C-alpha cells in the first residue's frame, strides 16, 4: 500500500477578487521508501503541496490518506500528534530556535512530545555523532555555519524516527558544496527506508531522485513514474 | 510536554529578551511593593493609634462632666444648662458598682514646683492610689500614692523622671520636700521614664492626692473619673452602672458623658482600617497597570516569535502546549515581579521602622497575600490573551515569518 494517497486535492487562496488555485484536483500516490523530487516554476504550488503533506495546511477539497488513514478529517490536536510521530520537516531557512543550543534544538521534538530526559540525551548523543556535530552540541545556531545549521535541522527532523521526511528547498540557502553534503545526508536517510520528498529548483539535485514530479499552475505536469498525471 | 521542560522553555524565552523581561518584572515589582509599603504605612498608623489608646489602660471607662457628644436633645439639661459637678464622692459611689474593679478620680491643673532654688512649671494630676494600677504607671524609685481616705490625702507627691532630673540632678529625690504652689509636700516616688505618648507626658507630671490638688486649684469638680471594668466583657455593664449611679446622685439628670475606650478604639480602628484598605486599593490599580504591561510584553513576544511558534507546531506541539508555554512565561514574569516587589516593600517597611521606631510599619498578612495574589492573577489573566493568540496562529503563515 502507498504511504501517501492524494485524491482530488484542491487548495485555493483568495487574493482580493481573484482566486488562486495553488493546487487543482491533484491525484498522487507515493510509495513508502521512495525518494521524490518536486520541481516546477515559482508559484506552481510546490510548497503548498508539501505543507498539505505535512498537515500544516488543509485542502479545500479532496482526501489525503497517510499510511492508509484519512488525515484530512483529524482534529488539530490529532494532526499535531501525526506531525510529531510520523513526519519530519527540513526547511530552506533551517528554522532553529536561536536561544537553544544545537543539542537542545535537536531534542526539541522529543521535549514537546514529553519523552523522558534520559532517553532524549541518549538519542541526541547518537544524532550528534551521526551528523558529525559532536563538538557543536553546546553552540547556539548563530555560532554555526549554514551547513552545520542544516545538519542540526536534519538531525531534529529525524530524532523522532518518522517514516516521512519533507524538505522544502533544503539546499536553497547553502553553497554548492555544503548543499551536496546535505543532500548526501538526506539520501542516507532514504537508504535506510525513510520516505523522502524534496522540493528543489536545482535540476541536478532533482535528477538524483528516484522519481521526479514537475508541477505547473497547481497541476502535475510531469511524473517520471509514469502514473497518469492528474 | 513535561512541566519541568515547560518551565525551562518559558524561563529561557524570558531570559532571551532581558530588557523586555526586566521592564515587566519591574512594573509588577513596583505594584506589589506599593501595596506592601502603603498597607504597612496604613496598618502601622492603625496599630500606632490602637497601641497608644491601649497604653491608657485596659478595660477603661471614662466619665467626663457635662453632656457632650451626640446624646440627642435632653430637656432636663436644656433647662438646667450648667452641669452638676463631678465630685470625689461621685467617684467613690461608682466604686461600689459590681462591674467595676477600680476607680480613680482625676483633677488636673498647672502649678509651679520648686526646691532649693530650682523652680519650674508642672502639670499636676490629683488622684488616688488606684490610678497607678489603672494607667499601668510604675515607679522607678519609691512608692505610688498611698491607699488612703480620698478626702484626707497626705502631703506627698510622685514626680515624673524629667521633673526629678531637673529638680534634683544626681541627688536623691525620695524623702525630699518640694513646694507645689503654696503647699510643701514630700517626694515619695519617681515614675519610670516613658517618653512621649498620646495625651500627657508622664515624665513631666507631678501626681498628688486628689484632695490636695482640689485644695491647690480651689475646686470641687473632677476633670475625669477613670473606671476599670472587671473584664473586657464587663465594660458595657460598668458603663451602665456608672451612669445609673451618677444619674441617681445627680437627681435623675444625666449630666455626664461616659465613654468607653473600646468605643473610641473601635472607631479609630475602623477608620484607619478603611484607610488602609483604600490605600491598598489604589496600590492595586498599579498592579492592574502592571498586568496590562505584561500583556503587551507578551503580545510583542508572540509577534517576535511567530516563526518559532510555527516551528513548534510543525514539530508536533498541540495548541495546548503552546498556550501553556506562553502562559508560563507570563506567570513567571509576574511571579518574579511579585517576589521582587514583596522584598522591596518589606525592605521599605524595614527602613521606615528604623527611621521611626515608634511606628509599627508592618504590612498586614492579608495585604501581602492579596498583593501577591493579584500580581499572579493579573499576570495570568493578561497573559491568557497573548497565549491564546499564539496557539491559534496558522502554522504555514507563522513559518513564513522568519
Ligand atoms: N497564504 C497565501 N495566500 C495567498 N496566496 C498564496 C498563499 N500561499 C501561496 N499562495 C499562492 O499559491 C500559489 C502557489 O504557491 P507556492 O508557495 O506553493 O509556490 P511554490 O511552487 O512553492 O513557489 P516557490 O518556488 O517560489 O517557492 C502561488 O501563486 C502563491 O501566490
Ligand atoms: Mg516554495
């Protein structure tokens, strides 16, 4: 069974008198363990799609089944729980809490979920090692380089061991070299079975994915997997 | 989220913006300090007055000649007009009333006291042995007035500490003869120095038997009759009985005024209590103002940290956790302000007590509890609105503000 099933998803924004169809009747399936790149021109609806997949936004019409369960009808608190346990986010602008150290930022999802401090410490220590941040544990975000910040953010996204990672232009604020490092890290996660969905403007990065989706005006213009584009 | 984590998160958020935090803590502190200090002043004044009245003696009932106060129109006194004298025999008659423990007649006037060429003005109180017990006067040397026939007092005097010093310096005073007006009297006692109180300063007083004072001032009437009731509960009975005795002796006319210390005290107590309450109310307004400031600070915090709130939501924080986080921060600000204000207020009251030792400037417990409670209450009340706003933010919009 597919990890993600979208059926007839619409998302409209009202801008004054005009209605923008950010997503128009979108049908899509993504299998567990897949590596998907979402591409397309600016304003085509990539971020809107990712926000919907991450349960940060609700569709105006259509159904979204995550792991076979309709998540569009869940209450906000139930959706928060799904975000906490099933989904990890990586943002273009890192979104680290400036007053917390790298270790505390990585632990934040566990802290919010009420996981015991001892368990948190154990997992953070492991994550710091996995992402080569051992010597940066007590550094605040403004004492870290861009690449280190994104590594902290990825460590944070994986600390709850979610089956799905959503990354919206994760290398957009990084130079080519550090960008590649970050991509390798994400691909490493995918190699261990995590479903990875990356929004990117970079064709080279998009080409590395197993499956490419190209969007235009809220529609799927092209799907390398050959499913009939909706 | 675990309470300890919530606490740490709120604390780190508060200390992350030191100026903002310091300002709201200070505002709250000033409010609480104002409540503590002003009620300390108000209640101090109340206690001071009550204390001074109590020092007049316990269970005291006082008879004044003439009808004063709000007794209403009395045809009898309207005709006779001049009140009958209050005499030593009247006082002696009151002494037989069952609810009465002690009675002391009192006549006062000023005269000159002199010895060996030293002379000064003196306030002379003519009274009896029991006066000392009623007023709680204690002699430092010698004895009080003897217990004797009120109408044939001995030629003796008990003098205040300051009189003794001025007349005798370092010499012994007991047994010495002094002249008061045209009488020669023997010093039998010296009062313990007490300093300034409400009413007379006993350090500059000369106490003689009432018959001697009446002869000295050529009068038959008394200034006051002091009555000590058998107990606190017997005060109204003592008052009624004294009135009845005097009415009977004065041919059915109620031509005296009887006041109880309790009534006077209760009036002052109420008056100054109300004053304290009013002052506390005014100070509480500053607490409300501080609460509004905390609200503004928290609203600014929500705006400043919109991106962070979006992130928390993305990481799976339910609305409740976000509300609690901001509410904890508001509570923390007001609690810190309240504690700081409490310390400041108590320190201020302490300084007051050091500067004016006679003034018992202690904040009453109710005011301290109410002040701290109001501070926390307003903090939470005004913190709720920003916390709710934070919890309701749309995560996508919030994440874009970074
Ligand atoms: N909150 C909003 N209010 C109004 N219009 C919105 C809102 N969010 C998105 N849109 C519109 O929806 C469309 C899709 O936006 P989206 O952010 O998904 O594009 P995108 O593909 O991510 O673009 P980019 O590559 O620039 O990030 C755009 O036309 C955008 O203007
Ligand atoms: Mg986008």
